[in-house]
């Protein structure tokens, strides 16, 4: 190459924080408009909590409730906080599939050719998914109360929801990374399912772990979903909280700190 | 500040590319491309599928990083100053890069906001551009209900929101019907009239002739020819006149006569016996008239006479000696759009 081209100033100023917020806001609006155009995309958030609550309470509620030393009403108190944890994970998984589809559309090229931070596209996706998660949580609580869930501590309830949101957003970075890296939405979904099933069922979400074999118990004890479920349970219905609360917050911080930079980097360099 | 050895006359360079290389494994999508586009001009990048056109545009719009070489757009380096560069460019891809699920207006408003326009100005700009691209009536409808031409127009409007200094049009009319193609051409010509510098990639000689003032022909990642349209046309023989005498027996005598007259300058007259046609390359309207005059003077009855621009294939044949539609070479995923023609 000859010296034909030269530039004196090669600085490239950073994007100010306020601009990041503005860009994220504009992209959140975009994703909310999607929901308005396509209300069916809210089906999962609306019906999943209804179906799961009814299924678990009426199918397993009687027998597991007995084992817990009560009846179906005893199980309702047990499973509603568990379902809160499950919802956090399932909604987080959806963000990967949705983002993969979005990524493969031409509009992503336009976003990436605009002077905006790469993170704002991803953060906007997470904000909208958290809003969907809150809708699902509200419906879960309404259905829960209808089948007999007893809200004793509103402050604790709010804290449990907050914890689920924090954990969910950490987990979303994992699924966003999958969404950016994997080739098709189907493979993201299949991968998400493979990760989800053992984590959800191999946990204290649906049933106490006391009767599980030892090797499984050691898995469920370290399973972050167990920690979230147990922390939510303590916060919503009383009982020990501190250990699981810190564990869940720890997981959330680690997931975000590790996976957010990875997701943004993958998004930036994907061609 | 930018300084270039500009071999073209006058005009500040808007795009300068030197020795650009991009590999995908063993495939060289770009193999040392040089390119200069002067401010306010339209540069047509002509090439067949897989020639590297899309890769070039993707590098110049910071979507891809080159493996070697340099590229400056409006004085900004594609690798080292991507944020500033992105402020000065507009991009229109082969596939309308607009959000299908959003209404047209929302698409433009969103991009206005992402380009840091205040709410009020983003709104006004969206209204203004919809008006200009005759989309006002469809403003509130989701884009997936638009026709192909409407989508391209919205895509063009979206590229214009930030008043870009340089606009990339990556095969803007591929897949459109002729009428819609003319619409898009008219819009592009209007934008060029406003002083935008345009880098246009196309597979159609006709499109290049309509829109571009200069051409760069690329093939297999290399520049194989460049210059003004007229210059290039002269190289490849301008238009082709297809003459079909009523009596096929007249074909050969007619060909011999035209060769003897020496009207056609560069390429020789060829005979297509299968279709009973004489293919006469002509460089100017005068030559065309002279050929018709000679045929008439001989008193031959003609079944048909038509002129056509050289196809990309013919351009390639005369420039490289091989056909443009080369055997399907393994192309990188990023050029996959080019395959969807």
C-alpha cells in the first residue's frame, strides 16, 4: 500500500451515557410496538402462569401437599414462589430465540451501521423481556391467590419479584449470547430447552428435595434455580432467607458480569 | 484531513479504498481492491454474483472488518473511526433493511431517534421523508403489507434520515419488476440531484448506465476495469444492433458487406444462424444510422431490427475473456444475499 491515504486525527469519541439511554429507549419502544402489532406474542406470558399453576396445584398439589404435612393448600404456598423462579428462567430463555430471529433480519445491519452503542440493542431487548416477565408474574400471583395462595407479607413479595427480575436479567445475557452465536432460532430453542429442563426439574421449584437421591440433591443444592425458588419462598411465605438470597444475588452478578461483555462482543463482531 | 493522489480530475474524494482484502477461509472475497469516489458523483460497482460487491459495501459501512488495506469514507477510517464514519453514511441493502413489523412511520422515527434527532425533529423528518417518497398514505401500516417497491422506497427514506454524505445502494433494484425499478431509479436520481455521493453496486449494465457517472467493474474480488461509462462502453462495444433479414440466406452477405464498409469500429459483426440474426456492435447513434442506411440501400427486407445494451455477460466477456456467470464458487455467508437473485 502506498502513502496515498493519510489521516491526521484518528480519534473516535465515545457515545455519551445520555445518548445510550436515548437509543435504548427508542429500541424499547420498537419492541413494545411489536407486541402491539402482534398481541399473540404475549400468549406465553399470559397463559404459561395460568396453565402451570393450575396443573401443578391440581395434579401434584394433593400428594406433595400431604408429604409436606398438609394438603393442596399447603402445596400452593410451596409452589407459587417456585413458579415465580421458573417463570424468570423460561422468559429469559425466550429472549435468545427472539433475538436470533431479529438478528437474521436485514434491520440488524441497519442498526449496526448506525452510530449507536452495540449494547443498547441488547439492553432494550432485556428491558422488554423483563416487562413481559412482570406481566407473567402478575398473572401468576392473581391465579395463585384464586387457588388459595395466601399473601402474608407484601414487602417480602415485592422483594421476591425484584430478586426474580435481577436473576432473570442475568440469565438473559446467557441466552442472548446463544441467540447471537447460534445459527437458527430453532437451534437456540432446542439448546435452551436442553439446558432448561434439568435445571427446572432438578431443583426445589416443584417439590422439596428431601426425598431425592444424594447425588441429585447435591445438584439441586447448587442449582441457582433452587436458590432463587427457596429465597422467593422465604420472602413470600416466611422462613430462612439470607443464605439463598445472597447466593441468588451472587449468581446474578456473576452471570451479568461474565456474559454481558461476551454477548456484546459477539454482537459487535458478528458479521 | 485527508490527502489522496486522485487520478480523477477535480472533486474531493468521498470514498478512498486502497488494497482492500477480505478472506473467508480460502476464498478471497476481496483481493486488493482500489477505489476512488469523488464527492457528489455516483460510482457504479458492477460485477456478477459473488464478485465481492456486498463484501465491499459491508466493509465500507463498518459491518465487516477488512483483513488488509485501508478505506476512508468522508475522511474517516473504517476500522479506527467507525462511530464517526457511521454518522456520515446511509445504507440500503438488497433486502429492505427496515423492520417488517413496524409501520413505515415508526421505522423512520426510530432511526431518527437513533441518530440523536430530538423527538420533534425526528417526527418532522419522518413525515417529510414519507411525503417525499410518496408513502404518506401507508405511513401507519406495518411494512409487511407493503409492495416490493414501497419497501425499497422506505428503505431509501430510512437511509436519508441523517442527511448522509455518502449513500451505499447495494443492488437497489434486484428482484424488482421493471416499472418499480424505474420508480427506484427516479428516486435515486433525485437524491443524487441533492448532492449525495452514491456508491451503487449492481449486476445490470443498464442500471449502471442510468445512475452512475463512473464505473468500477469487479470480478472475483479484483478490479478489472474502471472509468467513465462511455469509456467502458467503448471498450465493450457500446450497443448491439440485432438485425434479422426475412430471408436467412441474406445473413452472410449482409455481414460481409458491413465488415467491408468498416462502419463498426471495435468488435466484429457476428452471425447468429440459429436465430437468423446479425449482431452488429455500434458505438454511436451515427453508426447505428449508417448500418440501417447500408441495409436499406441494399434493398433487403427485414423481419426485425432491435438494439440492446451489452449485458453484463458481454461486458465481462470482452473485459476478461470469461463469462460473468462463472461456475458457482463457494461464497462466504455474507455474500449470500447476492445469490438470491
